[in-house]
C-alpha cells in the first residue's frame, strides 16, 4: 500500500516569506508526527496529532510555526516569516496506535531552503 | 525516554554480517528497543523492534541482552544498499510518543 507522502519534495524560499508543507499519512493512521532534521543531526520532534487535535506541540521552536490537521488525515505545517535557520528537512510520520506499541512510518521529507 | 549510546561509525565488508551495538542501560520495563535507518537523502526507515525477546524479520535480527541494558542489530549479509545511519531508540510501549533520535551509527559497507 501507499506510504507516507510529502509535498513538495523541495522548497526554496526567501527570508521573510510564508511556506506550507503538506503530509499525507498512511490511510487509516490516526497519529501523525512532524520532525525536523538539520544537516548531520538526527530528526527532532516538532508536533504530534492524534486525530484532528494536536496532542503535543512542545517541539515547535516558536510561534512562527503552526500545524493543522482539520479532517484527521492530511496535515499542513505552516511557517511564517521564514528565517535562514529554518532551513532543514521536514519529516512527517504516521502510526496506528493499538495493542502494545505503535510503529511510526516516515515519509521522504521536504527539504526547505531559506535564502 | 531512556538515552541510548551507539558508536559513531562502523565499516563492514559486503556479504558479511553487520553487527551494530546499542547501549541502553537506563531503559525502563515499559520501553521497547526500536531500530530505524536513514539512507542518504531519504526519510528514516523502520527496521525492527523488540521488548525482551530476540526478534527477526526479513530485514534484520535484534538481539537484546537478558538484563535489557544493551542490544545488537544484525544485518546477516550486508550489501552496499545497507550503507546508512542506524538509529537505536528506546520507545514506550504505550506509544503515542515522540521518537528521540540520537546521532546514530554511520554504517559503511565496503565492496
């Protein structure tokens, strides 16, 4: 079946602009996670959705970052007034919590470059 | 979440078994050991996980010590496509938690 997909695969923008990054989770997965990965580092958690609600947004670095999941499926990560330090690969993962633990499956990521 | 410790890098000859160690001496009873890998420019790929018993799937085997303080991921016949960064993560068995990645082990398969 289809895995997690993310669009666009690459995004180049200018400092100060607004960007939206999209994540399509695996069909039926109720949990969705966003992570950010800087060069040479492991992914770092940003936000987690269970259904439509953000269950944990403790990883969002500041109020320029916002994410939504209005229908409990597709999610959009929104970054306002982008800064050069926002350049990174943004990863999305989904899982289906159930009996025992749940496994997160990742998409290919969106590489964001802020000039 | 329990902290995990892995070697920064390892080499393995193509066709040989690659054994990647992970130390998780502070792991708690409700935490699984998860392994992911990340091939260059791709998202992390799930490999395998276990609680206390050894596990095997089509990709790898996971050996967890009896005291659960360490584990070893085994790729039985490494190929060049197995060159990647491998992450060992302790993850609670009730799920719904963020994954905490370290810096992982950079495994290079040598032809």
